[in-house]
């Protein structure tokens, strides 16, 4: 028994002294429960919406206050004309617009019937459905508070309009997310493993004594994966258009150009991982943990980012897939041009330059 306890104590010392193992055993469960608890939710909260109130009467004011007080909505814009509706959706910061027509209170009091229009961004059909359902529930609650025991109850009907995806096809949200996920994993994982493979096989020594400078060695290693990624982009777009019937409403060349930029960003991430990994297994594990989960959780593909607490929303800004996902939806689904995606393009360009610079700087020209 004493020898058994000695072995147990010895193994405990090994775990305690190995900081990486300790982080995996204690840190990972804490991180996962925090991420999954706050990020993996289908409930929509604090969604940014806009209101167009053409009536400006006490009834519309009461309804607007009731909507704004809800935890589901945050009114960020008050529009002044119907022409502002399309413009506010093009900016990509509004998911729903609520329109109160002229004479709303008069129609409600004298005709006992008024109408409200709900215009939603249906490029994400699930979110659009949930937001319109939330808005209808709040309007119905206001309607019931007005009716009471009246013989002729007031009725507020809602007219729903879905922009960009009137049929609410799930592929409109699925295609941009899969495109971001495939490019990130294929480029980063394969690039990180290719350089580590050279180290394991011993061929890196031959490469390092060649006349090529480290910068050219790195570029040479990434070009084949760049071409493979271009083939993936073409295949996914062809299948999306002809099999899933998802149209490319914007410029095809702009979409391909942005995809190539994101591919280079992903390749830069892979190069960064390869500098620190010593084995292919380590490179694959690091790629999966640092890229797969963040791409799923923080890109907005599966779960709306605005639902997350502020610290997680800040973390999402360093995930390249988030910005590429916004670009693909804006160009492919909404038909917008370079003026609508310049900020996201600039962020991806900056990330690429920083990651590529760090990768080249940390590239070890000596194996020992």
C-alpha cells in the first residue's frame, strides 16, 4: 500500500509540475463551460433594430417604449423616411425595422384596426424569424392591454417583409459560414502541418541550406495551398448557385478577391502555428482548438455575436472568420459593393500583414 501511495504521489507531482497538462485538466473545462454557457444559445437578445414612425402619436410612442424596454431589442436608429429602410440594412448594423404608418392612432381608435410593418434582414433566416416573432408578441401584448373587456376590441395586424431571402432558405446562411470554415481549416491546418512535417522527416535541413531566403521558403510552402483553396472556393460557389440555388447578387470578382484575401490570412495563421509546433499531432491539435471552435462560436455563423457578453464580443473581433463571414453575406447575399465591406477588408488585410510578419520573423533558420 505504501508503494502504491508513493506512485500516486509521484504522478501527482508530474501533473502539478507540467503546466500544460495542468492547464488542460483545469483550465479547459472552465473555459469551455464559460464559452458554451454564454455563446451556445438560440435566444436572441439585444438585437439592434430601427424604427420608422410616420405617425408620431401617443400610441406609437407607447409601443416604441414597450419594444425598447424589452431585453430582446435595442433601438439604435430612428428613421425619417421609407428611403432610409434599405440604406440602414445595407450598413449591416440593423436586423429589423419596425414601421408605423401615418394615422396609426386614428385607425386604431376609429376603425379599431391598425397595421404595423416588420421588415427583417433574412440573410440569416432563423434570426429573422425569431425577431419578427418577438416583435409580434410585444405588439400582441400591447393590443391585449388596450382591449380589456371591450365589445369591439382593437386589432393591430403585422405585415412581415423579409429582405434578401423572402423564402427563408437556410442555405443563405449556411453557405457563407461553410465557406469561412472550410477555408480557415484547410489553409491553416494544412500549412501548419506541412512545415512541421519537413522538420520530422529531416528534410528541413536541406531546405534551410538552400540559397532561398526564409521569406521565399515560406511563400513557396503556401502557394500550393493557395491554389487548392481557390479550387475549393470555385467548387463551393458553383454548388451553391446550381445545387442550393443561392444567387451571387454582388460582384463575383469582388467575392473571389475577398476569399483569396481570407485564404492568405488563414495561411498566415497556419504559418504562425507551425513555428511553435514540434510535431504534426501538436500542429493539428492546436489548429483544431484555436481555429475550429472560435470559427464556429465567434463568426456569427451559428450563434449571433451580439447575444454574447461584452468580453466575448471583444474576443470575436480577433477571429478572422467573423469579418469574412460579414463580407460574404454582404457581397453574395445582399449584393453590396466594395463601399459596404471596406472596413472588414481593411481589418483582414491588417491581420494578414501582422500574422505574416510575425511568422517570418519567428521562422527558425536553425533547427537546434
